[in-house]
C-alpha cells in the first residue's frame, strides 16, 4: 500500500474534521505511476498549488481588492455582451478575442 500525504495548513475553508487540509492517495495493487497521477490530480483539484503560488509573495490588501474589482468588472461586461448576443443585438463574433500584434511583427 502506497500512502502519499502532503501537509499544508490551509487559508481557506477546505478543512476536514481535524482542521487541516490533507490529500491522501491509497493505492493497493496499483502501479506507482498511477498513484502519482491520481495524487497530482487530487492536489490540483484541492487548490494546494494555487495556494502555494499565492503565498509565494505578499500582496497588499488594496491590491487584492483592486484585482477582485477588476475581475468583477470584466465578468459583468462579459455578461452584458452575452445578453446582447442572446437578444440578437450583437453578432456572435462580438465575443471573439482579437489577436494582438507583438512587437516583432
């Protein structure tokens, strides 16, 4: 039996009964590669990787608020465009992203 267990103290509400977020992969009669593949999938799904990336460097609370506000603005703009496309005011091509030129072109 292979048991792989990373321990990371969570910041968010992804807690189990013990108060810590744990990813456990139990594999009996399985290949180690399958176990590692399953472990990677579970770690990515649990959000440990994104949390580690967030904790790499400190972000000020004002920066977090600004990013959340910009994200909400983009989301609302997208919803408006989708509503206009659904009602027939705009063509479906209005949602497509425009390819930007890079400096070398």
